[in-house]
């Protein structure tokens, strides 16, 4: 019986060692998976942020171009308005000079 009891104890020790090794390997695999998942999450966050930053840059560029277009249109409108005012002023000036001339020499 001593031999078979010794064999049983050896088997128990062997099973215990295998179980400990399996647990160690399982824990290691869990940690590796956690790290891979964490890295993947970080990569996805970075990718999402980069895409959003790019969208914002594109939107900003569109807004800048639209603002420049509007500023140019306002400048052109202001120029036309000034030219019209100058033309009207010159016409009024010419009329006033003519009226003064007529008033001085026709009296």
C-alpha cells in the first residue's frame, strides 16, 4: 500500500503543479488580452480624435473661405457704393457750380 499511496501522492502533486501552471498561463493570457484590448481602445480613441480634428480643420477652412468670399463681396459692394456716391457728388458739384455761375452772371 505504501507504493500505491506514494503514487497517489505523486499524482496529486503532479496534478497540483499542472493546475498551478495552468492558472499561471491563464492569468498571463488574461493580462495579455487586457493589454491588447487596452491598446486597441487607445488606438481607436486616437483614430476617432484624429478624424474629428480633420473634420474640424476642413470645416474651419470652409468657414474661412466663406468669410473671405463674403468679405470680398462686401468690399466690392462698398467700392460700388463709394463710386456711386462720388458720381452723385460730382453731379451735385457740377450742378452747384452751374447754379452759382448762372446766379453770378445772370443777375
